[in-house]
C-alpha cells in the first residue's frame, strides 16, 4: 500500500482515463521474446526478417 501512495499521481491517471497502452506493451514483449530466442544466433538482418515474418 505504501508503494501506491508514493506513486499516487500515476494511479489517479490510470483510473481516470479510459485508454490503455496494453497493445504497445504487448508488442514490446513480443519483440523481447524474439530477441531472447535469437540471442547469439543471428545478426540484425535475420532478426529483422523474423520480426517482420511473425507480425503477419
């Protein structure tokens, strides 16, 4: 509870607005998963192809 009180402005804004950045966070999470899977295995060109392929 103490943590919520230290960030009370963010909590108020989260409760007062109807929009969410959940879609953006989902995309960021997807990219991080791909990056972890490909770590040390591929260079940027292959990583870019994998990201674009999985988006379709």
